[in-house]
């Protein structure tokens, strides 16, 4: 089997309501959908984030994929990192290769009549647990969704998604309101939802070290599963971790392999928020997981507004892992639509592992065309701009 063609289609899919976070607001998700076509007619599908730049980088690399055997995964990976190595920091973007690798694994699964979880070592579970993602939200003027801008609003929304999706774990995205109001939100969630619901908190490094220590000491009484990136950098995280009991997770200060030793040495973190895109694909993520196990670090899974193809890849990855025991993050309920033929459904906070070969999902080409047209008309979703607060300037820490 040889690779004969590669297609990349950027799409932008609106969110149900604008999601607020410490560095701006998310109104939509822009993803690139990848199709790798083999000479036997099989098509492997992948997905990663980004639009024009992602498409450009994949098409640059296309000449190294054409006529290559898709089973040569390691060879293809080495080709990619060597082609984009210099300057590494600006040219080698792991998420771009991740989308290619997802498509290759989907193609191989279809060729062998095996699921992706089987290719990743074997399926250990038939369903995967997710955490409900709570955001302070602006109101969508069209559908009247959103508008949760205080503790009481977040509580109402939490009850809504628990009722609808059955989540047993909730994660509050902070760094938006004052630390005191966000602490009040956590207190209210714990009081009203009880001890059966696990709570997480993530202010995206918006707080200073003193603010983090002060607020998180008070938050300890709310029995928090973990706090993700309360402050900036490995040094800041280590200072906070020294003085609080709540486990600390990160998707900001440890996102490359060379950052892991320092984080371990300084005891800055307890949990790495794994991401099959940030780390360069499911196979690279397996290396992260193995490294974490060696150093007794936990692994949970990060989310960055995935559509159905990436969501399927994450589900297969977690289903193949013996080490991931915590619920994975997901933005999926915030999307208004998807580009796969059968969107995922949550029951009791879980999603079933897709049946079928490879990823076990198929592209809905009408939806792909629709949201490609939306991308052409509206452009890429810029999460670092808040159109409702034109005076807003990104700065860390905010408090």
C-alpha cells in the first residue's frame, strides 16, 4: 500500500456561546481535516487545530508522503522533524504532524480491519469518561445561550449539563473574574452539588504566585481534584506547589519533553495534561505517558475544542491506556455541530469507544463543505481577542 494523495480542508464551527478565559474569548473552533488517500482506495482521516498555516505546512510536507508506505510511521515522523527542524521553535509544530499521524493510524486500521485502540496496544475499556467544562460565558444574542458571568450562573449551567450529559466531574475555567468571585463559584458548586461531583479549576496562569497560594489555600476545603496552571512557569508552579495541598496539573509549563526533568526536579506539578495534538500524535503521547509513569506523575487529557475526528482519536487513545484513570476534558458539548456522520453522545459522563476499523467515524461531506464555506467567510477563530472588551490586553499574571 502506498500514499497517493493528501487533502486538507480547514473548517470553522461556531460554539454555542462565547467562552471566556484568561487570554480572551473563544467564539468558534477552527480545525483542519486531513484525508490521506492510498492506492487501494482507502482513506485515512485526521484532524488538528489551525487553518491556513496548518494547511500550508501539511502541503509543504506532502512531497515526502506521496508514494510512501503508510506503515513506515517512524520513517515518516523522522522525515517530518528533519524537514521542519531548523529553527525548531518556530517551524516544528507538533500538532501539525499529529493530524497526519491520526490519519495514518486510521488508514492502517482500515487496512488491517483493526480499531485505532488496538493499534495503540489494545482496548482496555469500552467507554471513556469525560469531565464537563464550565466557562463563564457571554450571551449568544442569536440563540440566547450563555450569559453565565457569576457564581449563580455557573451553578445553573452546571446543573444543566449534569442533567443532560450525566457528568460526574466538572472543570471550571477561571482567570476571568476576580479570584475571590471564582473562589465563591467553587464554594457554591461544592455546596450545592455535593461530594459526589469531582471539581477541577483552571485559571490559565492568570494569577501571581502570592494570589495562587492565598486563594488555593482557601480552596483546599472544597476538595478539589486538581488545579491546572494557577500561575506562570515551572518556577512559579513549584513555589505554589510547595505551600498548598491541592495537586497541580499543567498544559502550559510542561508541553515539551525537555521540560519534564526540570518539572520533576522542582516538584512543580503532579499531573501532565496530555494532548495527542500538542505532543505530536498518539505515538508521541504514549512516550509522555510512559515517562510520567516512571516519575509517578499523573496523566489526564487536555481539550482544545476538538471536533469528531480528534475526539474519536482521544477516545481510542484513552481506551488503550492503563495509566489514565481521571476523566478527560472535552469542549464537545459546547460545539453547535460536527463534521462526522454520527456525532458523539454522552451518557453518565461517558462516551462509547467507536466501533469499526481505524477511528470508527466517517466524514459528513455536506457538513465539511458547509463549515469550510463558513471558514472562508468568517476566517479563523481567534481565541486571543475579546470583541466584547476592545480594551482587553493579554498580560500574565492578571492578579
